C-alpha cells in the first residue's frame, strides 16, 4: 500500500526563480492538501485540491498555485521565490474532504538563496 | 489569536515520567481533533484521534473538553523514543486541518 510520495526531497533555488513540487497521494485517497512548515513552527495550510479543483485556500499570495491531475496527483508551483519561502513543504492526502486524518509525505525541503 | 494554541515547551523530562500537553482551539465549530507526532526534520505522523469520551492507546491518553475548547495529551512512562514535537490539530467538516505550533518533548536518560 503506497503512502504519500513527494519529489524532490531537497531543492535549492535562487530568489526570483520558480519551483514545482510534486505529490502522489496515498492509494485510495482523492484529496490533496499542501502545507508550508517553517523551522520551529506548525504546518501552515496553503490549499486543498479535490476533483481537480482548488477547494480551499489559506493565507498565501497568488505566487503559490497548484494543480491536481485526473490520477489525483498534485503539483505546487511557487513563482518569484523569496528568501522567506524557504521551508519544508508537506503534501497530505485524505479521502474526500471528510474528517479522516491526513497522511503526510516526507516533504520537500526548499532553500531559497 | 491563533486558531490552535499549544504549550510552547520545550518539556524536558526523565525517562519514566508522566507528561501532559495542553491545547486550546478558538473555533467552536471544530468537529474533529488529532494529535500528530513529528520527529526532527521529518513529516508529521498521526499519533491518535481525540474523541469526546476520551481515548487511550497504550501509554497515551487524549481528552477533549468541548465546553472549554481544550484538548490534552498525557504520556505515561515516557521513553527516550517519545522525544519529538507533538502537534495538536483541529478540523471542521469540509475545511482544512489547522495545526498548532507544536510542543517539543525531550525525554532524558
């Protein structure tokens, strides 16, 4: 039973560049949520995708965008990177939008220099 | 005020000690609650769900007080392997899961 997989594991980018992070949900899950976690803080909700549409969005600028594909996998895109975007980006999957617990991938550690 | 707040910690306790973590949530519409454990530089992993009647899983006991909007986690007989950050989570149906900032626990030999 495949869990949530994310790629890449680590990434180093320069200010102003763009980045794409990828996520495959756990088998049987159809909803993908993305979180940003800065050092020493709890995960902050970026957005959630269900049925290939963004269903909810947290307090993040439009530089953060995403997509969900028919196979439920998802991408997170960040444009015009800022130093403050350096963080661990976590993808979590669940079944529908119900209240079952989230299952997280290993995360992508993004460093912006 | 943050939607989910936790004791900032860190908690440094000896092996075998009992330790309790507190969490409060501000949105009274929250319906489901969880505790996650996060090891250093790893992803959060579900520790346990929290039910209104309280629930226990081995050395771990979770309590929910809806009237006070308060959640707790009790760890008995602490092990070195319990050292981690514990994240409190609240969720409303159809809404995103809101994480607290986490409480760091170090169990000392």
